[in-house]
């Protein structure tokens, strides 16, 4: 049977899942998948498989896969590496289409592990099983509760379905990206981690997820591309459907490549150099990130309003004159032009802001926010209404205390963004302030420079997307 006899649709949307090596201890590797599936409301059938057949987490268990009342769509193997071959043979004998293997001890450890991995793949090719792993943290589909993973992050961060997907060869990196997005109030639909990707790889998940019409942003981390032509096709499929792709490539240097071999058994980029694989991604409209924060922190911009983003200048607004100056310097260094405000806008600001403030751009609201909490909302509405302004950058310093009406600042800023359909990025050193604005769906940063860099990166990516396809860019405007 051809190894591609089964697609991966039922891996992401299973009706029945078996967990081999299941544990009644919900904190063990064999217990976590069941805990996740139960707590996230998975509606399909669950079949723990244990040697003793005793109940597991309130569910009846079975002593073997052959004893199950039906053939599951997925078998999760929570077994040591030396048992994996026998369990995959058992799956093949029953016609189980998908196997998920958490175990390490394969290609990432050297020749002996590579031979063990090759033997697994011989069985999978012969029988048509699709293998995810080995050495994987698993996958999660938050739209249906199919959390086939032992990751603790899904316990720590309350889940919320959303228009973002993460496909990562590294389980830890994928989990960290999920945690960062959820901390900023962003809903995530899929987290797919591929590990050694002996069979199913990042490319195939990109191609599959591109079919989900609800997705707007796809985040990628990978250390290996097995088939460059297939990757081109997958990226093109996602781009043609208007999905913004932000990627990070690991192992593009000789030092990184050596580390990737020990991490995931990486074989490189199908003969392409690090520069060539980066060029391939850029050719298909991807933005390449230089780290986890860069990968994740601009996501609210892609999901929020931004009709005029690529054109025009920015408005800098703060309650600190120093922050205004620092932001102006950073904007100049990043070649982000400040908007030339119209006479009508200037007149409106003159009647709103204190006489001693900076009221042209940057706009310094001064300490008057303490006495007049409505000042921020009025200034935001005036600035964002100016046709020359494409986006606002709001800096707030030392306003986290009880003397300031932070909920009002958040509410009126979010209202101004919705009314104008123009984006606003917020920078504040106080984590309480950042959290409040993040929960309202606004992108938040610690510093002026970080906020402006995120805005520049998003605007540049949007311009690339618009050049490739106006319809694609329109999904993010």
C-alpha cells in the first residue's frame, strides 16, 4: 500500500482515539493526552490501552488494540522507543490510519536511532499508516477539542479557538508560541508539531491547514524541508487563500545545522543553502522572523483593522514628552514617516490638548490624563480621523496606579481604532497596562522601538501581500 493512502484530515478531526500506554496519573506522559481530550470536550470515543485493563481517568481501558470495539482514527503511542515497532505493527494489522509517536531515541541520537526510525517507516510505507513523529509533542485542534499532546501549556493557558495556526517542527517552540499568543488574548485553532517528521512534516500540515477558510495567520518554525517543490506548492496554496505566513527557519548556519541534527535528526533543506531556503519562503510572500517575539507579537495587527496601513504616516501619542522624543527618534531610524497633520486636525488638537503640550505630532498628552481621563480618547479620535494618518503608536507611562482610569483608556482607545479602522500599537513598561490593552485585542510592547518595529514589519509584509494579490491583503485590512 502506498504510504499516502491516508490523508491527514482525520488526524486533525478524529472520531475515535486510542492511547496506548495510558496512565491514570494525569500528569504523566501517558495520562496527559486523555486529560486534555476530556477537559477540552473532545466529543469522539476515547480508548485507553493498558497492560492491566483497569479504569483510567474514569474510562474503561483495554488490554490491547485488538480488543477495542472499533478501529480508531488515531493511535497515540506513549511507549518507549524499543516498543514502538511492535505497536505500529499492531496498528497496521487493524488498519489504524494514523499513529502519533511521542518517544525520542530515533534519528536525533545517531546511526542506531536512524536505523530504528527507518524500520518504523518501512512498516508505515508497506501498510499505509501515516506517522506523526517520532520525538513529537503532538498536535492540537481547539475547534473540536482534539488535543493529541502531552504538553503542559494546554493546562496552563485557557484555550480559545481563533484564526491562527502554529506549525512547528519543535514541540517546545510551538508550545511557547501558543503561550505567548494566548497571553496576549489571541485565539489559536491549531498547534501542529512534527518532531523528527519521519513521515508527516511541516509541509504537509501547511498544505492541509490552507484548506481551513477561517485561518488568517499561519506561524511556522522548521529545521528541515524534505521536498522543496512540495513546500513551494504548500506555501502557494496558503498564500492564494489569503493566509498571512510568518516563518522562522532553524539550522540555516553550519552551527545551527549541527544542532538541528541532534534536535530533530534534521537532514537540511533538500539541498538548498540557508540563504536559498530563506529566499524560497520570501518568494511566496512569507515574512521571516528572527525570534519567537518577532514571530508572534505583530499578530494582533493582522487580525485587527488596517485599511490604510501601507500608505500615509504614523501618529505618535503619549502621556510622556520623553517617550514622544524617543519614539520620534526610533521612527526616524526605522524610516517610518510621521504624518503631516491637516490644519483641521491641528485646530481640533489645539482646542483639546493643554497649551504646554506637544500638539502637532508627536502628541504629548502630559499629566493631564490624571485630571481629564477622557483626553486620551478625544486625542485618539482626532488623530486617527486625519486622512494622512495610517496608524497610531500610543505610549503610556506610569498610569497603572488607582489614580488613573485605565479601563477607560483601554475602552476609548479600542473604540477609536474600531471607528477609524486604523491600527494602533501600544507600548508601556508596566505589565498591568500591557495586559489590559492586550485583552482588548490591541498589540502591546514594552518599548517605543519594539512597537515601531512591529508596525514596520507588518506594514512591509502587507505591502508584499498586496503586490502579490490585492484580495489576499484585503483579508488583513
